């Protein structure tokens, strides 16, 4: 009798499913963890399946741990031999038996970075943003492996194809010579092992006769191919996910794999968990209007379990300063009304989004926690260049400081012209004594520094950008790096916005110092449970829920991101906005601005879609 009460409708059908492939579409807040854990119990208790024959795969180590704990609670705290793990953990376990790998065989992140840096030196690759460049190249290498792409068909987003091939082959060579593998190799090697050694594949097929996969919408090509081999020939493959919440294409996730599952498995059963236990009716209905605009999806009718609740509030503000000020005031009002700080989350498209908000929360002493590492604007190489100009004007002519602005824009001044730890402009002119045009450039730089010394921070930034020609330098650099110059100009615009509140360099520099200290303090607290407003990217919010959610900057170019051009990119951006909206349990606030950096802004098409506006 108790089972009939717990398991209702679609959930009951999913939990009681025994053999063969099944696709479970689990909408936001529909109890998918409940469904997976109860199905495992059902297999063991009611179908007599040996726990050692069950494999449960999740995408993160923490999710695997949580799933295992929930399952063991259902089993009365009894430990079983059910295997829980991430794709990487399971595949590495298989490789350990075949190749005797151990933990020392896995390359460390710092080693990967070092390998790429060393290969860059060999290729004479020089970039200003070395940290970002290295991270981007490693991401691209991961994509090539995970999507099983031939290098000859791959077009790099960060450098020429020739340079990328050199970096890729150099990195791979370094790994092999050191006897190391990276996380993507775990997948590639497992695929090759199963393809080449049918006897090993058969042994693992006998071991894992029932396979359950959570968050299936995030699977990539090589993961799927391995799972297909492992599940064969019985195909007791139970996949759970939501194609509307697939937001990791940049990591190689392929939502189309889930959409094509029924073609790959003709007899697969499909169940929709369409009851949302999390959010109020208005939030569910509004989010549903938005996501229905995607074409590549399973159609769904999500039904809220809760009542209507408060309407979704969509607000427009003059600019980001007004937006953040008003949001902070509203957050304080919620606190006065009895909500906890930790009931509230503020979500944004990229980790460059919350800078102004962090400053405002600091100003009002409101506790907050950040799920992501937020880059310090003032640590960006562009900001360091601008600050170096200002410090140079104030008398800091140390060699390291002058190098930051000497050839930005390019004045073609050789490093050999700089002697000693402190730079002397007279000695540079002496170095170029037979080249009058070079002496003129040095004298112009001296004049520019004298001018900057007399200005306030905003005037100095404008002077460096427009008069000295730093903007032109940025355009050239963006072209070299295959970037849109707007991405880099945004850093300069953010810097200018920050400078607006400070009449003197001294006060502005003090603010930079305090802001950096706060970010470092936040980094130390990351992962700790505190009663603070949660700040995070839309990506990081997946799987979480809050009573009150604010979405920042719902503007074109922000969300959808300006890099999203192709239809598949725009559908992914819409899914991300949908994920952000469905984190809210009781109140959802969507905010956008009319103006940013003195430029007119368009409201996001996503806002128009859920409001049904043209």
C-alpha cells in the first residue's frame, strides 16, 4: 500500500521498469534523484538483481556521493556493492585493471599548463592573456578528444590551425614521454580498449548488467559510444535527464544524443516526469513559455505541484549602477521581511557579471558567497597596462612598470634601450640619438605621462584609450587572437565605470586593494556553508534551488551572449536562461538595463519571448 502512495503515474512507471532501454525525461524539480534511487532499490529488493551488477553514473563526484548516500539511506544505512561514480572514475577503474594505471598516472593540472607554456615557447607564441590562452587551448584539446574529431577537420578558436596542431602534438608527446594520461585520455583509451579487446569488453558487460545514467543530456560522443558497447547486448540502459537543461556544449556535451536515443534504441520506453515540485505555478508557466521557443527539444507540458505564487517580476533599469543599487535595496527588504540571506541567489551569464554587485554588497556589509571564482577586474592585463601608465605618470619608472606600457601601442622601442632597474627617458633618447623619429616618440610618451598626472582617473582612461591610441592597439591584438575587440573593450569600459566613483588616483588604488582582498577572502570561504546571498553564473546554478532568484542583465549581447551566433548556440543560451529561471522556488526577478557604458542596450529576446512581446 505504501508503494502505491509514493510512486505515482510516470514516476511509478520509471521506478518499476525492469529490462531494456528506458528514456526518462525529468523536468526541473521533478524528483529525478528520488526516481533513480528508488529504481535501484526496486531492482535489488523486488527483481533479485545482484547489487554488484548495477552501475550508476553521474557527471560530478559530489553528485555521485549524494546519490550513493540517498540510496544507502533507503537501504536502511546498509552498504552495498552497487557502483556509483563519474564517467571518468568508472572508465579509469576499467583502465586500471587493463593497464595497471594508478593515481600517479594522471597528469596534474599544473603539469598540463606547464606543457602548453613550454610548447608555446617552442612555437614562439606570445600573448598578453597567457592564463586565458592556455586554459582555452586545453579546453580545445579536450573537445578534439571528447568529440573524436580528426585534427585535420578542426578549426581553432584561439590561434592559427598550424599553431594549434603544434601545441596539440607537443602536449600529447609530453604526456606519452612522461607515461601520463589526462581525463580525456581515460575516455579515449577506454573506447580503444573496448573496440580492440572483445574479451575485456565482455567481462565488463557481465559485470555491469544494469546501467543508470543521471544528467544524460550532458553526455559527449566518446562517453556515449563506450556506454553503448558496455550496455550491449542486454541494453538495460536507464537514462535520466532533461534536454531543456543541456548547457555544456562548450565542454563537448551533445544534447542531440539524448534526442536521438529512441532512434538508436528502437524499443526504448519513454517516460516524462512532468510534475515540478519546486517552483510556483507562475514561475513554471513563464519558464515554459520561454523554452517552447527552442526547436530541437522533446515537447513537454510541465505541471506545477505548488499554487500560483507571486508573478515573475521583470524590471528595466537605466544602467548597471541603478540596477545593482536597487537589487541590493530589495535584498535588504527581503531580509527585513524574514527571509535569510541564503534564501536569495543572484545569477549572471558570465563571471565578469557581478563586479558592481560585489562592490555594492561590500558597501552595505551584506554577507555573500560566491560559487565561482570571480576574476579580479584589476588583475586583468588590460587594467594592469592602464594602471602602469598612471603609475608611470606619478613617478614609478621601474623597469617592470614601464614594460607594461612601453609598446602599447607599439612605439617600436627596443628593450635594449632600457638600462638598469629604473628607466631614464634621457638614456632611451641617447640610445636612439641618430634616429630623430624615435626621439620624437619618446618625447611624446613623456608629454603623455605629464598630461595623465594632472587628470582624474576617468579622464586618464579616456586619454590613454583615445589620444595615446590604446584602443587601436586592442583592435590589433584582438585580430591576432581571433577575438572580437568588444570583449576586450568591455574590460576597459568596466574599468572606466569603476573609476567614476573616485576623484583621485589614491582613492581609486585603495579601492582596488580592498576589492582584491575581499575576493581573496571569498576564495578561502568557497565551499563553506554561510548565511550569505549566493552569487553564481547560470552554469553553476544548475541543480540548485533558492526561494528568491535574481537574474542580472537580461540584455542582448549578455544573454544570449554575443558569441552565440549559430541557431544551436542560441538554443543553448535559451536553455541556460531556462535553467536560471527554474532555480526559483517562490520569487523570480529578471532585470535588464537601458544603457551600459553610455551605449544603448536592447532587452534580451528571451524576455520578449516569455512576455510574448515582438
